[in-house]
């Protein structure tokens, strides 16, 4: 179902006025005189204003509770999940739909499925993958997504010394077009190196103003100590996440958009500090996404160490088509495996 913004409702209302005026005018004989103001007033009186969409609070709360999945762990889960967060604005994707995304970059076949395969094949694979999650959990429809690395960490400092390479608009435009053709949403992901969000987010603003475009942050490549990306695991603080959330919230308010999703990658404790100070907003839904790779038992352990004990709002899970197969115990987690986690991940990413 399409969710219309306030601006769109105003446009539709205006068109209704015009249409009704013509209907009334057409019913008046050419020989009859009329008062234009009176005709317009009658037309306006006949307008049926479309209802402004509202959040189904009962359904939202029930779905959030269902993600707790407390039967997989001790009953103490109830006291931790779900965390208390504000209700989202109407039009929120989570938790009504599970997002299943392909991750990558069009310049590289080694960064994920999004750039590894030709477009038609990639979209077909993504839809097949999404179908597996719908079969495993028929109560939760799937929204497919393209999670595109819009700035990539570099081993060389570059001209600005920031160790990050911003993708040109022409490449992001390709992702926007792919998503439109396949009814997908888009995530633009930032690996900012030695830069900061205050510098990098404005480069994406024209895209983040689009209702279907959301944001991903990768603390692994945020090098606050000045190191070269890849030499150590980077970090972000709650202040960084809150800055991004408030930046998105401002765009939502100014452009009458549905809520944005903010995905934050994490596979170690230090990658995200002061989690308790992260403030989800009605305009922004925050997903802490378990980004580690390895065999299934290792991934479950990481999830239980860095996602479960530090609740923010929603949880995500990443599956690596290649890296998760490495080693004696390698193997891909299935949707049924993912649904056993507590909380259940509502955002799934494949690389």
C-alpha cells in the first residue's frame, strides 16, 4: 500500500476542487449566468478529503512484542526487549515488513552480491531470497532493498586525506533506477574513514530527501584514531548515531516523508559506544545490525554478545554468501535459523 505525504494529499485535494468545479460548470446552461465564487464554494463543500494515514498502534506494539522471541532465551528477555522507544510516524516500514537487502558496490564484484551479478540476475536472486524469509515467517511480508556503499574506505588517503571515496551521483542514480524497477527501497551506506558525518551526510541529502532512500553507517571504517582503514576496527559513538538520526528527522519533517530507517553495523562491543544514549525518534527507526561473518554458531554467539544485551530499537543480521562458508564448520544460516534469534532480526542483509 502506498503511503501518501501531506504534500500529496494537498495536491490531490486541489485536483478534486478543479474537477468538481468543471462538473458543476458543465451542468450549467450557457444561457444561465452564475457567480464563480458561489460555484467554487459549492465545489469545495463537496470535496471528500482523503484521511491522513495513521499508525495502527495496536498492531505496531503487537508486532514489536512478537520479535522478542523470548522462548529462545530466558524470560529475562522480557525486561530487556523490546526497549522503550517512541512510536513511529505513519508509514513506518518496521516492524510491519522485514527488509531483505543485497549489499555491495557497482564498481566491485568483491564487495557483495549487489555489484557481483548483472542487474536482472541480482534482482531475481534477491527476490528468491526474500521469498525464503516469507515462507519461513508468513506473518511478516518482505520489503526488498538495495544497500549500496555510497562511500568506500580506501587504503590511500586521497587528495583530501580522508581515506574515503565518495561515489559519483551517476552511480547512485543507477541504484535508484534499479530499485524503482523492482519495487525495492534503497540504503546508502557510509564508510567515512577519517571524515565525519557532518561532512559526509550533506553529499547524500538530495537522495535522502527521497521517500524510498534510507541510511547505513559503518563504524568499522570510521577511524577516529587517525589510523588507515583496515588496520584496526573503527568505532562510532551514540553522539554520531544521534547526529545522523536528527539529520534524517529534519529531512522527514521538512519534506513530509515517511520514517527513515537508520542501519548501524556492529560485530564488536567497541564498534558502538554508549548505546544507551542512542535516541530513536518518531521519524527515524534505528537498526543495530550484526555484521560479523563466520559459521552459524559463531554468528549466533556474536549476536547474543553485541545485539541482545544492548537493545536500541530493532535488530539486523548479515549473511555472507562466501565468508560464512569458510572453515570446517562453514555454512549459511537459513531464515529458520535467523528466526530463532532473540530478538528476531527485522533487517536482513546478504553480501
